[in-house]
C-alpha cells in the first residue's frame, strides 16, 4: 500500500476540498508569534486554489476543553493566511454550524474559508469511536474531498484526521509528502556519518527513538534536561537538576548496547549550573562530573550544556552527512541559557548533507534565536509525529491514507 497523493484525486475544479492543516501556532495577546506552520501549509493550499477547488481549511489550536474559547480562536490565523496567500480568506465563526455552512456555500472556485477551531467540538478528540465518527460526519457535510496535510497530528486518532478520511475520498497534501520523504531518508538509507541530537526535558520522551535508531546511527548527542539522567547513569551527582530516577537503569542499558554496536553516545563534559530556574539566576560553568561543586551546592540546577560541550557537539554535527535534531540543549527561552542551543543550531546550518530540525521546541528555538527556515535542510512541522515515526510506530492519520 502506498500513500494516496493529490494526483490520485482527479480534477478538483469546483469541488469543496476540506484541508486538514496543522495551524496550531503560538499566540500572544491574539498575535501569532511564529507563523511557521501557516507558511508550511501554503504549497498545498496554492495548488488547490490553482486547481479551482473551493478550499475549506480546518485545524485545531491549543487545548480548549471541547467548547468555544475566544483565546483559541483561529481568526488571527485566517488573517495571517490571507496576507500570505495575497487573497481574501473568509472566516467561519463556528466549525460545523450555520456560519460554516453559509461560508462554504458562498465559496467560489479558488476561494478559501477557514472554519473555527476543531477542538471547540468535543467530538474531535473524543475517546470513543462513535462520538468521533458523529463529528466527522458533520464535517464531511462541508466537503466533497479531504486533503490531509496536518503532519503534526497524523499520530493522533482524531475525527478530522482519521474518521473523516474514511468518509470522503482522501489524499495527503504536499506537506505530508515532504515530511515523509525526509523521514524516509532518515530511516532507510541515510548518508553517513549519521548523527542524532536529542535534547528537551525528559529522557522518557526519547526512549523509543533511541531504541529504534541505535542500529541505524553512528552517534547520539545528548543535551537538554535529559542529559542529567545520562550523567546519573554514569555515576555522577546532578544536584537539583531535572532527573528521571526511574529511567537510570534503562539509560545504562542503552549506553551498554551502544558500546556493543559501535555507536558513540556523545555526552556533555561541562554544564551551566544555576542557583534557580530563572532568567537572571546566578550561574557557573562546571565539569559535568562535578555539578555539586558550584557555589550552589546540592541546590544547583543545570540549565544548559557548557561551551566545551557545545563546541564538541558542533564539531560532530558539521562532520556528519545526516543530522536529526529534536529538543533544545538548554532553557533557550532565557538568554543566559541559550548558548548551547544556538551553537547546535548554527552547526546544523553548516552541514554538508541533510540537516533536519525535528519540530516542536527545536523549531521554536531556531526561529526565536534568529535563524530562518531556509538555513536548514528541513524543519519538521510535527515534533511528536516525527518522533513516533522514528520509533517505528504506525501513525493512524497516515495508515488511513494508504501508508503502510
């Protein structure tokens, strides 16, 4: 079975095409602070507009509790989409109600409407199949065809992702095609040397990826909050740094397996330790095996990899032909603890090969630190989906489109 793509749908002129995007962008006081996911939706939307389709865009935003909540409205997204498309984009103030029905009925060929946040309806994320199916049937009344292009949600069995694709002729959009092409290059025949850079807060979030990639990679670089569980597994004290004590033995097992396979875990040799989790906290850089030796003693908190580690990571990254990075190296939101993440990001821009930023916090970090998307080989729009793909899991939103 192969993925159904846009060309399998035939002529779309005059057809109502529901496009399930992932427009879950960060907002501050109603203003989009990172429009990366909106921009990522443009190739598919432009292709449909040019084909004369009547485009009905749907997405979730945030985590409203199955009911309308103004702070999670998609109206700012519709406005930004209109700016990026250079054309009017209508906005329906409900998802499947009168406003949505009227807006879709008013569409002309090549027109676009954004309907309100899917998660304002409890059926979108309901646990039971029947409730999701009922909501999917309401959505299906708005369209003739579904184009699924929200890569960030294909690992979720949700009404607009799964059940809707069973009700309408459906295919993947160009964004999902691109994401899968990149992930295929990471898992099937990657160019070597192949390095994976893992950060973020919890090692438990990355165990599946480590397990699945150990037979496939040459080096795994570990930073972020998860590094302290690795240091603890090596027998080092980590003061009050983030630690998953229940994962220490698991990590020891991975370190041993890596050694057997000839895979190198590149672990920090120095760490930036702070007096508190705060942007202006006093901090020191110390050896990774002496974290409690700072002035803060056992109360110190590691908040970034140190400069020696960052330089080593950068050297390994630049010397690789394939690099996948998921998770910041430190608390990049605080300028004093952003250096490690910035150094790693810079090194990825200098890779002579494929460099992939694995979505989520990593994507937010590179943009916040001043990098542009075109400096990297690929920035994924789906951190969780990317990780589950790399773990070898089946993703329901892809399986329903014929991917196997």
